[in-house]
C-alpha cells in the first residue's frame, strides 16, 4: 500500500525533472488574508522581473493578489521548478516576512503547481490569472490591476 506522502512526491517529480517546462504556480499567504499591499505586490513584481532580466525565466503571465501570487513561467537554463521557487521565495520572504508577521500571516510552506502541456491549457491559465482581480471584485477589467501582466508589460512574453 502506497502512502500519501509517496503519492504526493510521485505526482510532483516534474518539479525536479522538467527543466525548461512551462508551469502555472500559485503561492499563498497563510492564513489567507489581504495583507499583500501595493508596496509588497510591487516588490514581488520587481523580483519576477529580476529573473526575467537575468534570462533565468520567461514570464508568460502573472498576477499578485492581496493574498496570493499566480505565475505562468517557462524555465530557462538548468532551472527546475523547485530550485527556482526556492530562490525566488528566499529573496521575497527576506523582504516581506516581518510585514506579514505583523499581520499574523506567513508565506505557505510549499506551492501549488501545474505543468502546462498544451496551448489550450496555456491560454486558459493565462486568462484565469489575468481575470483574478476582476473575479475578486477589485477592478472592472484585468488591465486596471497594477500587479499583473494583463497590462501588456514589455518584459512578459504572453505566448505559447
């Protein structure tokens, strides 16, 4: 009989074995509260841009919400998803943890991810990511949310 931990590990092997893949990743604040203010959201966006400018990733879509982050990312070089997320969140956490703690929150231990296999799945996820602030009633259109690639940023490559 397989344990739940073994099954979970087997399902996430792509995190270690798929350099160059395209992934949809979600990282949340725990407990889920709207504590990612504009300053923190801007810092997360600049952190993502840092990895794009270093040519470590191609960012396909993203949104930083008040309580979570969604990214659609293509890994370059020899990155694996686990390694890239560890580096990204090590940097982001160092700058945001004290502010989150003041609100009784922290970044979740792991992250949720999906490996993208088809162009249809890619476009569905990009639309889902961009529509997040609209679904939450924060803005009337995706382009209005400042911490989003829906704003047609030149350093985001929104193509399959």
